[in-house]
């Protein structure tokens, strides 16, 4: 029996991180409720965030308190999350992907390590096939252009075999100034890179979404279908509410407000 298509939605305006986090939790709960009937949907959310720094679940409030104040003063949000990994940045000019998938649907069941490897392979394959960018092999999770330049990050959570959080890919140069303000992912000698800088021409987040979806389809061996938000019931209502909230949030800083 073939598996249903994975539904994907691409948000057209950068989202507040807290709203996107609450949306993931809402969709996770719907998946849990509907799972016993097999009617739950596998979903991939593709988006940009408003400027935000996020810490991983192993970082305590006492460890990040100073950074929270400093980075808030620069104009970015700061949130401690339930994903793996350490401090990182998300913002406009960066594609973020949140796969909300049931890993138990496949036979054999996809294990967490294999799932992370598939995300890693997706990012590496997309860069090579769409932009002729070869990744640099690294023992660290994520995608590197060379030993000290990181272009893609991965931080996931798996609960009851249902995934949340996901990956990010730096597309334009806009995130670079924000990354320069922190030691991202705990790697002191690593700086952020982006697709624009690597190919030396203009590239937008909208440009890369179709190609990323194509590679995700192949790596996960599942059909993808664009979500009809108006016909998606509670899922669509939750997505529409987040989009409305993002519109009301107004503009954001393009670069850190240093003082």
C-alpha cells in the first residue's frame, strides 16, 4: 500500500519564531490525535523567520541569560527551544524547513539517526545539483563549504516517532551580519556562508524552494503535494492564523542594531 503524499506549505512572509514553534506544536497534537485512525498528515513547512537567536534544549537559562539580553538589544528575538544543538540564528534570507513526519509509517521504520542523515543528504544534494556547490566533509552535523564555513544547519526533535524542527540553509547575504554576533552551534572557528556568496550572483529564498522540494521527494521516496490551505481543515486554519500574525508584526531590522 502506497503512502499518502507529504503536504508542503511555503510561507510568503517571515514568521515570528514563537508563532512557528506554537504552530509545530499544534500540528504535532493533531497528528497524535488522528494517528490511531491513520488519517494524520505528514507535513513540511518551508519558511523564513524574523530575526531570532535560538538555543538548544541542553542549554540552561543561566548559560544563555547574558546572551539573551545582548542579542535582544540588537533587535532580535531570543528563544530556548526543545531541539538538539546549540545557539544559532534564523532570519530573512535563510530557508528553514520543518518536516513534521511520522517515521513509523515506513517499513522498516526510519530511525532518528537515519532521518538526520537523510536531511543532511538532502541539503548536500540540493547544493550540488542546483548550484554546482560541493560540500566539504565534516564530522560536525550540518553542511560546510570548507573547514570553517557552514552553510546549512540541522536540529531536530523526535517524539513518539513524530518529527519537528528541522534544517536551515543560508541563501542570501542578509543573515551573515547576524551570525557574526555569536559563536553559532558552539563552533568557535566556524563562520557562516551562503549560496549567494558561493555562486557570486543573486539568489532568493523563493528561487530555491522548488528544487529543495524535488530533492526531498527523492531522498524520502515520497510524493510531495502543495497544500491547499483553504481546504486543509484545522491544519489550514492554524497556518492561516500564523500568516495573519506575521503580517501584523510589521518590518524587522535588516542588520543588527549595534550600540
